[in-house]
């Protein structure tokens, strides 16, 4: 079982906004940035758990931190 759940793209955007990322643009993906750090979140529901884990890792979050922000 993955350590990060698969969630909707809206929930993912909310989590990353809590840690300082802002939405830069939206299309087939949501692009969020914090300084020079950029995250690309697919716009489909649910986002597969393994994909979500990779995005959270790029943002610098551990699985425990990510789950606590949900």
C-alpha cells in the first residue's frame, strides 16, 4: 500500500498552497511555484498515489507531513 493516498487535484492544490506554493497557470496540468521550485499537478481525479508521492517528494514533504496537511 502506498504511503500517500491518491487524492483529487483540488485537494492537492490546497495542500501545496498551505506550504507556500501559488498557482502559476492551469491547463491540462496545474503548475505551482514557490520561488524557483515548480510542481506540475495533473488535472484528473483521483491522482494516482504513486504520482502524488512523487509530487510531494519534489515539494520536500514526507508522507507523514503530506497526510497531516490533508
